[in-house]
């Protein structure tokens, strides 16, 4: 099975890497190739019976769309796992919690002037759903690790939200539990190519006025927690 593992920032995939002075060495995987393509570096490697393609897109929906499509079309990924951090919108979510997307939407997509709901894409839908099988595997991992993995709606937009009123609008409009800047774009790509996908985020901030300070402080810890979870999922994917 060829599996893509993707994040938005270097910090989100760095837990998979051991950075040496000369080159990035893969921490969990046996690397056999690095490829520069479309302004990004992709690491090809092996993990047990799986072929792995690892990379990060850079921030935002356009970059994540490009990277996801590249992983599928150029590298032949059959499954895509996205790991990283998000801002918590649901008040039950605390910094460090893990959330697996059950649906994803684009909170900044607005053609309401034509009578459509926020987030609606013509010939598409407001929400995109990930693979039920991968969600089931994630639940098994969470149970084994005694981790409270929360399922919920993740809203994506090209905005780092650090404003209480915007946060509340997104929460109320989309029934969102968390917000970030890439997930729904990756979901649209995978859905279009019929590629099973799973998107998990570790909460790094609560998308309010203190979001910038919280994000910087908890980014590394949150990324390590979510990447460890992804490795455990690989052991269960047949």
C-alpha cells in the first residue's frame, strides 16, 4: 500500500524526521529517495509493508491542494493521512486534545449572493466526509492507547483566526469543532480522485485573542502527539 503522510508546516511533519547537519533522516521509516517537485521536497520511504511518501505543503488551501494532488497523481498515493494542529472552537476541546475530522468544510467560501449557503461549492457540497474505515482504525488506536479521540467537524479557511466573533460565527454557521487552513482543500482533492483519507488535528490554541501565543507554545508538543498516533495507524492499515 502506498500511503501519503502530509502536514502543512515543517513543524507538523518534523516528528517523523531526525534532522542531521547534512540531510533529513527519517525517524520511523527507511528512506530511499528525496524528490524536489513543484517547489516542495517529498521523501520516499518504506515502513514495514507500506510505501510512504512524506511531505509538507506550506500553509493555506492552494498549497495543500497542490501537494495532495501531487502525492496522488505523481507519486501514486492510495491513501492520504493528514496530521497537524488546529484551533479549537468547541469549548469542550482543550489544548493538546486530538480531533479526527468526521466532516470538513470551507468557512471562507462565500457565494451566498447567489442564494447558496456558506461553504457551498456548485456541483459539490458544503461538507466532505473522510474514509469511514480509516476513522474506524483511528478509533481502535485511540482505544488501545487510552486516548480520548474526538470526532467532529473541521472548518478550513485561508485565515488564521484569532478573533472571538469570527470564531463564534464559524462555530454557529458550520457547527464546527475546530478550524485550520488546509484540511477541507485536501479533502476535496482526495474525494475527487476517490482516495481514502483521514485528517487529524491536535489542538494548539482556542482561536481567540490568545491564539498566536498559544499556537507558538504548543505547536511542537501537539505535532509530536498527532504524529505518534499516525504511526500507530500505519500498523493497522492492511
